[in-house]
């Protein structure tokens, strides 16, 4: 790769949330290749605006999830009041799904596509909408974790770090902005397959993992591939990867999959992966066939989900069953209850995570809501952890939906019967009680993944996170 010789600029990268801002780590790595001066800023600090102004950057880079976009705009507006010449650039999922944000007065640049191919244009002074071409996963920069942990040290000691090998998802779920159909429409079929459905080289991934271990305490890697078993090369790639990871890294992983590919993959692959993975998250999402069809998951059903769960348990995996409630159906609460009861049938005693449906830009679900004149909730921030659904339901249903998201983990793990579920869903919880329930849910999930180590770590984990409840 040829690197520009343009004089270095000061570039501030603004990070939101408790977890790593993985996209901006790659952006930072690309900027370092162009010999730019970078500094990460933690938006969880109340003094972030003052810190950015004091550093006086030339550029302000953002890559917020939809849930953080309003907060990013607030930071940008505050900074521009004091530094009107600073150039702002947005990229990532939200920007790619809603490039019309370039029309907002404060936003100077929107990058649609990977960071590769954009930096030279940006530091040359180009503004407006910058579209980059999809190349190859091997062409990605090394994440700038050294600089990230230097500037946001709480992330260095965070027990869990993010990594991936495949950038895209083979599925076409109606609620997701990274669905294959959506990305194929944006980039083209062949480019999407080449970039999003191929894997980064194993040695590059291992190099990144070694960097993580050298820079801070790490007890678990969350492997954020959408489906660990996807790809035509899974039966050859997986044994090679596991052998190297086990030998050179040795940190346990949490991974995700679907019933379809869990049932398709070989026994050998499942047994091999178990050497480095403690827990697999399985996307159930809904139980009723009509709800699965609405989510564009009609290929799945409860029988397949149960078979996949039982197969994973037989190989020794802990399983986190994941589901979505708050769907635009005739009786959303009964649909939600049926989903939770289905989780109980599929994995009695299992951990589960139930989230409210969010309506993200550029998705099939957003189009569905618009075409059916569904009102979106003004309480929803796009954050699944709040339990507030993206669609505006009655006040009572919204409360019950929030409660089912908080309590589903306990309902499923401890086999709570339907009568008690209905009683608890109608309860009014104080702020302190709501926070305690959310923390208890998080505790169950950590212990399920890490066992006794999770119990030992939890107080430390709790101190280092800002809980959304």
C-alpha cells in the first residue's frame, strides 16, 4: 500500500459505550499508516468536550452505532462552537445505512464503505460523501489498540475484548443493517462476497490477539463474526485456526451461530471448536412461524432450534439463547411470552438474552414500519439494553416489554411458570430495583460463560462498566 507523504494532522477519534469501539480501532490503524497524529477520546467522561478542545485537533472522527448518534452530534456541536474549523467525519454502520446525515450542517464528511481508500482523500481536503471500494479482508489495517489503551486505559483492563475473522453475515434478517441483501445492494454481489463473506488471514488474526494480550488483562474474547460456522471453507479453516489459537493464545471465546449451521457443521468441527470456546450464542429470535417470517427467518423453526441446542450441549457447550420481542404483530405481548416459553422448551435451565426490536435505518423492518404507518417510539434510543422497543406501544405494553427483557434470563434459567411470569411482567420496579435486576442478569451471563472465574471477576467487571438499564 502506498502511503501519502502529506504532513501529519491531529485527528481525534471519539468513542462511545462500555465496550471497545472496534471500528475506530481499525480507523486508527489506517491513520497511523498515513503517519497522522491520533488520540482517542472517551465519550463516557463528562469532560470529553473540554478535553477535545484543549487538544485542538484538525479532524474529529466518529463511528457511532445508531444508539449513540445523537450523543455524537451533541459532542460535535459543542466542539464546533469552540473550534469552528475542525473537520468532522462519520463512518461505520450508521453512516453507511443513512448517508443522508451528510446534509446535517455540522457533518463535513461521510464515508460509505471501509476506511481503506478514504484517508488520503480526507487529509487532501475532500469533503462530502466519500464512497470507498471493497477490497479484501487481508487488506485491513492492524487495529490501533496501543494508542487506544493509552488514551482510554479502562479498556485495557476490560475483561472482554472484541475480535473477528469475517466482517459480514450470510443471513438476511429484516431488522439488521448488516444483512447480506442490504450490503449486496450497496456494494454489489461479487464485492460483497469477496469482502464481507471471506475471512481475514489466520496469522493476522493471531497477531492482533497477541497484541491484545501484551497490552492488558484479558479473560475472554468475544468473537463477533455473525455466524462462526459460515463459509464454504469452515471444515478446513476451523481446525487450522483452533490449533494455532490454542497453542499461541489460549484465551477462551464466546461465539455466535444459528440453528441452521449448527446442524450442518460436522461433529469434528464442533469437537474441535470446543477446545477454545466455552459458550455459543444461538439466535432463536422468535418462536411463532409468522414472527419468524416477519423477521425474514422463515427457514428456522422451534424443532430445528431444539435439535441445535441439544447438539451443542452434547458436545459440552454452554448455550446462550437469544431472542427479540416487541414485534409489530397483533398481540406483541403474547408473542413475546410465547417466545420466552419457547426458550424454556428449547433450553430448560439455559442462559438467554432477550432484547427489544429496534428499528435501524436502511433495514427491511424500517421499510415495513413506514409502509404500514407504524409509529416509532420517542423513548427508544436504539439501545437494546434499555428494554424499550423501537415501536410505540401502549404505556402498559411498553412497561411489560421492558420487564420481559430484564427478567427473561431468570424466567428461562429457573423455569418460572407462566402464572408468575405474567405477575412479574406487570410489576413496577424502582430505578434501584431495575438496575439490580439488570446487573443480576449480567452476572448470570458472565458466570455461565466463565464459570468460577466469572464469579471471581464480577466485582471488578461491575466497577469498570457503565450499566445501561
